[in-house]
């Protein structure tokens, strides 16, 4: 039994190739100014303030050691102030 299937889209002018850009931060591709799902549900429309990037290793807040010199067995020590 050979069945052919065909369909048409009625009333559609064109199919978009990519999603639209939304100005207020939702859907932005940069990752900055994004609002979390929880904030959207609660009605909070302003994105959280950006945090300053800190190099934890340079500031001696994180230390990585390898178990018996094996680079496949890293141990990560994190300073209590980070938590």
C-alpha cells in the first residue's frame, strides 16, 4: 500500500528562519540582562544587576591539587568566604 501525504499552510505568509529579537532582555543572545523563569512568573521585569567577575584562583579563594600528581584526579578546595 503506497500512501502519499501532502499538506499546505493556509494563511501563512512566510516561515521565519530565526526567532525575533525582544528588546527588554528576554531572548537576548548575549546572556546579559536575562530574567529568570521564577522572576517572569513573579512579574519581575527588570534583569538582576551584573556581578563583577572575580578570578578565584588569583585571589587565593580556590586551589586545585591533583591526587598523587594524577591530572585525572583533581581536588578542588574552596575558601569558606566563597560560600
